[in-house]
C-alpha cells in the first residue's frame, strides 16, 4: 500500500468514527404538544414513545385506541386540565431529550417474569430543576377501570414541577388486576423504590406529599395508616396527604368489587375499609377538597365521603384543612375554570406549613 492509499484509508476510518454517534443517536421528538395535537401525533412523538410514558387513560381495550387516534388532546382530556396535560407531555419530551429516565418499573425483572401483571405498575419521573428537595407522589384515580396518569397525574405533576418540586406519577394495577390488594401494594413498593433510591432521584426521603385523586385518595389515605400501609414496607410516614375529591368509602361498590375482583376470599381487602376508619392519632396532616356538585361522590353516599373524613380528623385531632366548593365536579384534576382552580398552590402552602 502506497502512502497516498494509507492516508486515504485513515481518513475514511476517521470519517466513519465521526459518524458513529449520529448513526446510533436516539431519535428525539419536539416539545410542541398542544390541545390540538391528535392522540396519534402525541403517541407517535419519538420522545413520548421512547420515554415509555403511558398515555392510554380512556382505553380499556386496545381496539379503542383506533377511535381516539384522530381525536385531539382537547377532545380526549377533560377541558379543566387539558392545558396542564399538554404542558406535562412537553415536559416529558424535554426530560427524555435531556437524557432523563422517565419510566421506572416498580417491581424487579424477576418479579415481573413470575407475574407479568406487575409490569404495568410504573413510576413516571419529573425531576425538579433544583435537586435535593421534597418530592410529591401523585396517585391518580381510576375511573372506567383505567388509571389517569396523563390527565390527573400529568396535570398535577406539571403544576407541582413548576413550583419547584420533584414529582412522580404512579401507574398502579386497577380494575380486574386489582385483586389481592394490588393497588395498595403498588403504592407501597413505589414509595419504597423512591426511598431506596433517594440519592439517584436527588430527593429527600422524608416529608413527601401524597397527592391523590378520587379512588387514589382512598389508597393514599389507607397507606398513611401505619398498620395498613407505610409500616409494612418500611418507609417514612407521608409528610402530608393532599386529596382531591377522595373516595372515603366505597359504600355500595364494596360487594361488586368483592365479586368481580376477589371472588371467594374472606380476607381483608383495601376497598372494604372506610378512609375515616383508618385515621389515627399519629396520622399525617390532611388537605382535601371536593365540590357540592360532585355527582360521583353523591352516588357513593355523600355523608360517608368528605364529611365522614372531616369528622374523623377532628376526633383524632389531626391537622387538616378542607374546602368544599360550590362548582367542582369529579375528575377535574387541576380544576381550571372551576371554583377549585388554584387548589394546588393552596395545598402546597399547607404542605410547607406542616413540614417546613
């Protein structure tokens, strides 16, 4: 080989090496999601896909995604939270593009291999701009049998992140997968994962807030009881509970849950216990709100919901704040355009007042 050929060969190799990063680069999407983005466009955004964030908050069956794919986010999400929901998805895109691992499995690969349903229990991570602070864990509701990670979860996560907090959104097993206290177990394992990896997530393990919606409120409330919840893992007691239109008592749904989810068992299940019964003298401080026009809570027996929880908190002298709005329907998340708009700031002020 002559000198000229050798130089050409070396230059060719150098050029190939320079191109390697581009060849193996992860495709990234743009943070341009708006209420007018279609669900297909949102789900095909390379960064949303790559992040693993679960965006199927209405589809109980995979075929239902065909109906929604050409609908806009504004048509898919509730109008009270669509703006925050869109911004939450943009934040997911930005985090993914910056190399953040957005999706975390709660259970180990070995556990998931033994029980594939555990693979659906996940945490979605929104790191704070400034590390080392407190964190909030959002536990969305599960209306229609599907957890609301993008709507209630994402909208709350976005507002809390904008206020400087690290936020996690929990996807937990629900509907027919909720047997054997699965949702409560998923919540416990999620807090355990965060606690054991507090340095990696760059958060304080103490004084965290559980931010819970609807049926997620009952889960968070039970977890705040040492005997039923956090003491079984073990992890620190929640600093506060911040509950939006919580189910305090499943009332008329208990029998249906038992027949559908846990037929044949006589053992205790999470949906059997009223949240009011779980309140103890050492219970964490509670902030909660609901609306007078909440028809879902009305169907569950209004007096067994918010009023029963407030009475229990007063009886056990637990620090609390409750707000009952005239206009605040169920499942409105951050509640833009309703009487409940701004509740997140009010709840955070309560959190800081209680734990500093």
